[in-house]
């Protein structure tokens, strides 16, 4: 039983049953095996999670040659959207990133490429590190919501109607923008990402600390 097979099975388990369902016992049962077999490859659940998280980072389709010639703003946007897209395919797995700091080879490679562009673009080392960390946390915050029931589009029409049905004398401002509510998660993500990059542009120019 290879490590890759175990990691793939662990990710499927999380996709189907949620992050809390991932345990060495449950994973072994899913693979019709014993926990002893898993412990030959992984010391504990945390190691499995680390491998699953890195596997997902490996799904981010951003090749090194694609970074060449891109401005840092474009790189930050591409990295953020790439991570968000992958986590959109595995919404239940987003919670795993909150448990483990990604330090696998795929995660390190993505971080390295992004920070290298930031440094080359004039970001001081502390700000380059902070920029990538903030970007990753921003994506994670939105991605975790993808796995919640409230993110489902089936509820959008009833929720939209509820804003229109509010008393306009008590909530005039909300009723005035009711046609724009609720804001889709993907739309909010894109809007916030634009603001984040705009703020970084101001910071790099010395207009913000």
C-alpha cells in the first residue's frame, strides 16, 4: 500500500464525510486495512493531514514559466485564485489547512515562487513574507465557507426574497440594495482580492505602512 494511495483515500474521505471524519481508524476501514499498515507510513493523523494538504497544493496549476513576465499583482491574483479553485473542489478539506501550516514540497514551491516575485518587485523581506501569509489566510477564510450549508446556491432565491420583504421604514438602506443581496461568495472573494492587492500597491509605494 503506497503513501500516495493512502493520501488519495484520505482526501476522498474528507471530501465525502468532512475533515472531522478523518482518523487513522476510519481511514484504515475505508481502505479495508488495519491501522498498523497506515502507521508504517505515517506516525499519526497530523502527518496524514500534512500530506493531504500538500497534495491539494500540488493541484494548483501554476507552472513556474507562467510566472515569467507577470507583474507581482498578477502573480498574487493567480496564486489566490488557483488556491481558491482547488479548495472549491475540496471544500471540506479547507478546515485541514487551519490545523497544519503547509510545509510540504508543493506548498513550499508555491510559496517560494510567489515570494521570489515579491522580493524581485521591491517588497522588503518582512513585507514579502507577510503578504504571502495574508494572501493565503484570505483564501482560507473564504474557502472554509465553501463547505458550509449557507454557501449553497439553492438558498439564494429565498434569502434574496427575505431582503425585499423587510420593512422599508426600519431598514431603508438594506431594502435599497436588496436587488444586490445576498452577495455571492465568489463575487465577494473577487472584490476583496482586488481591494487587498490595491492596498498592497499603496503599501509598496510607501503610502501605507
